C-alpha cells in the first residue's frame, strides 16, 4: 500500500512542469529593473545608481527628492549602471505601457525604440476650451483615469452622452445643441466606444473636434459624420475616427476637423442662438 502511494507521488511529481533555472534568473533580473521610487518596470536605459549600487531610473535620479539615494542616503545618484544594462540586454520584456493595453514583448536593448513608437504612450489631455489654452496634464489610454481627470480638473459632471439612435445602414446618431457664442464639449459613448466632442473658438471660427478614447490605429477603423442643421439648411463633414492621443491644437491648425464661421452658425441658429449638430457613428 505504501509502495503504491509512493508510486503515485512519483507519477504526479513527474507530470509537474519543471522550472527552468534560466527562467528564475530572468525573473530575478527583471525584479532588479524595477525603479524603487516610481515603480517603473523595466527601467529604461540609462539606468542610474548611487555609490553603493542601488539602482533607480533616469527620471527619478534627476529629481531633487532623489539627489540622495532613497535607500542609503548616499549621493550622487547619477552614476550610470552599465553592468545592469548589459545584463538586461538579452531579456524579453513587456512594454511599460502594458497596463493600459500594449501587448508588445521586445528585447530590452530595443525597448527605447519601441517606446518611441508605442501607441499607448502618455498623451496630453485633450481639454481645450479656447485655442492656445489646452490642458497640459499628461494622461494614459485608460478610460476611467481620463474620466476622473475630467471630473477633478475640468468640473465634468460624470455623465456620458449616449449616441444610440438608430439610423440607416447601421449608423448610430444623436442630435445635440451648442451655443453659438460659447465653446463646449461632451463626453460620449457609442456601442461601447467612448470619446470627446469639443467646440473650440478661434478668431470668429468654431472648430468641432471629435476624438475617440482609443489608439490611432484602433480609432481609424471607425467612421463618423457631423451634420450642421438649421434654418432649412445643412452642412455635413465626414471623417475616419481620430484618437484622443492626437494633439487637438495641431488638428485645428491643420484643419482636420469640422470648421464653421460663427456668423454662419448664427444664421443656422436663428433667434435661439443655439445651433443643432448631429453626430453619426459607424462603429
């Protein structure tokens, strides 16, 4: 009976996947690539260290708070840690934007090149009440974090405008009102996709900019139309989806949005001084 139990234990043990020594070494090395201050992992080269060898990332090393090592209080913390960089060269590492959707796994030696091209890089907040006064906060492609930033920094009510009215050929639409003399914005949701629609004023011109809370590659798969209606007239503008990571002031300066003079908008609006805009999406 005892022998059978031993045989069974032996069978179970042989079926368990064996941990590779190389895997353990890689995991240990990866743990050394985490900055103890900002928790960035992996730290991008150049990696810094104090005289006692405690590593930290280049960005943290340059801050006044880390002029002395946060672990041993020695300084300076700007010494290049070439040994750790060389050891890490052959490692396969995840992008530092993995938490917000990037699935890339690259060699550590190529991580800077990937980061320069990564679509999930932090981007400037799209909030722009007037041309030249855009918010300077940096955001990540995280819908909940973007929404919370709008609540905290821009007094957003937290309400999403749902675009759900059915139109011909699978389009979804919604008609909204905007004041001719004021800038405005709304955060919308359409078929699970979230985004922002802003009206920005500059030199007597209104710029309607629609951006999706997705990367440029993902946003380009959608189509949308803006239809300006009033006084028996209508004007339509169509485009592929644009990402919230694209700089809104650049889009305005290059005319990559719906553009209408305020004088014409007043004619559309009539006495109400509110013009109607219909947004249509083909997700």
